[in-house]
C-alpha cells in the first residue's frame, strides 16, 4: 500500500505524483495499523527530539554525551542547551520514545548522578517515519527546483 503525499505540476510535463511506501515506515506492526496511529501522532518531530533519538540510537547516552553527540553529528551547527535537552528528554520519556536504563558503565568510568537513556522500538519507528517525511519533503523541493539534483 502506498500513500499519496503530494502532487506537483512540473513545467513541460504532466502532473507528477509522489508516494510514500507506507509499509516501510510501519514495518513490524500489525496490519490493522494499531501502532500506526501511535507513530503518526508524533510526526513531525521537533528538531531537538529527532536529534536526541539519533544520538541514542546506537548506544545508551547520558545528557551531556547527548549534547556532545548532537554537536558532533551536525558539525557544531546544532548545540542543545541543557534546558532544551532535559525538557525534551522528559517529554520523550512520557511519550515512550526513550527509556531510562539501569545498565551503567564500570564505576571508574561513571558518575552515579548520570542517567542513561535508550531508544525504544516506538522511538525507532517514529524516527524512521520522520526520516521518510523529511526525505519526501526534499523530493518535493527537488521537483520544484528548490534543491539541486544530486551531484
């Protein structure tokens, strides 16, 4: 099943339709789409939330490590403040996108005050849905000439 995400008229061509492959976004959930609603209610994601999900997708991280990871992944273009980070984390915990994990590194490498966070299966599905949404936006922008074609 595919979902129509947009129609555009390209000069000198017919109407172009862009589709989203629905199954790839919601893989692993039942066919009635019970989890689809749970995923769709989170999309679009706030920028901070998306970056935090990417930071904890590979390894459990504490707050300061998330800030550093986001800055490194964006070449310093995005620097999360502590306030933004912890408000986002609290909301993400409540939404079930991440969980606080009890697993910790060795005592000599850790500070007992740190809290470590891990992405949940729902968080992974929401991040995938957001990635698909962003990819589709870039595709639409290319059709309209706002983004140059790949080099």
